[in-house]
């Protein structure tokens, strides 16, 4: 923890800094803001090859085979979302199975089992920093990074997969040092970290590591605009803490597959909770 943080524990900006610092060590927290990122016209600065997302990294089924999204009715803006073309079958993958590319993990939805570990972890190739992720996510991260580098927006990976025991030791250390309430602000409890799925990664660039300033770096702007093309979403958008449980984390990318990421991009949806009609997860129960 930083020395100044104790004096301003409730200030969002400080919370971000705290979360960042903690993540640097723990790598389990999340948070953020999405305004800056969302303000960036996705299409304009896109050197993207085409509107068609990269399909190679996607383990998701063909959109054409999917009927209208039946589950979308649970979402607040189901009408708008349902209008997205192509439609998406939101029941195509489980949101409960920890091995599903669409698994939703948050403060009210722990991994089941809580000591789940992926069986297809692999090193993320050709991306500085070093990390492991599930195979499809790792391949997609390598592709995203290559494109970012070409655009002058390279980044390094701070952390990818973290197992249950590491998360437990880090979280327990924070609780012992600062108390549970404070620890919960910046560190996920073991069994509740998206990093444990092997589908999430924290990235950094330009000296901004696990802080809101990442959104204003070239890399931050690039992933905000293009991560979806490779199947990633910025999992903790700005102003969605009441839904996701975490403040703005422009550096935390979650792989959901190209099909869903593209659909969310087109639908203007930013949280998995709303997409799948799940309960908000502002805090642990
Ligand atoms: Zn993270």
C-alpha cells in the first residue's frame, strides 16, 4: 500500500491507485472507468482489417447458427441488444461452468469449484512480461499485441492466470495487514478472481501500471477500441462498480471470444452481468 492511501481511503481515485498497487503485487483486483475509453470512436482510429473480427482465436460457434437471443430478454436494453446483427444465442455457452469461455465470475458468483484450475494453460507467446492464459485466450492476446505494436501501442502483460492458492495467500496477507473491508476494495477473494479462469490478463504500458492512467496511454486507447476484435472486453468499465463490483480497470482484459465481444461492441453493452441478465455484484454476500 502507498503511504498516502490511508488518509484518503474512500476517494475513488485513491481507490484506483490502491487497487493498482495491490494488483501489482496481488494481481487480483479490479476496477475502473470507461468514460475516457468509450469516448474514443471505435471505428475512426481503427486500422482494423475489416468489420469482421478475427475468427481464428475464437472458440465460439458461428453466429449464423444462433437463433435470436432468448436470454436477452433479461437485459435492461433487450430491445436494442436484440436488434444487433447477427443475433446471438446467449445460451450457447454456460455462464456457470468455470471452463466456459462465457463464465461470469464476480463477488456473488464464485468459481465452482473454488479451486478450479484450467487444463489448457499455455504461455502467452511473443508478448513481453510473460504470463499464462488458456490456449484460446493466449493466442488471442498474442494477436492483439501484434496489432497493437504495429499501431505504435505496444504493451506488456502484468499478470494473466493466477491460481487459487496464490490468490488466497495474497488476499489473506492483505486482510491481515489492512482488514477485510479494505482488502476487498482492491483484491478479489480466492475463488472469486477472474484471473483464476485463465481468461483474464492485466496489461501495462508507458509507465502506467494498474492505474486509471492506462486508459490515456496509446495502448489503453488501442485496446479500448480494438480488444473486441480479438475477443476481449475491458471487464470493469467506468461507472459500473455497482454492477461489476470493481472500479474502472482499463488494464484488465477478459477473453469472451470474438462472437460475444463483437456482439457486445455492437450492442453497446459493457458488462457481462447485464448481457446475461445476472444479478449485479457490488459486494460479497
Ligand atoms: Zn486484473
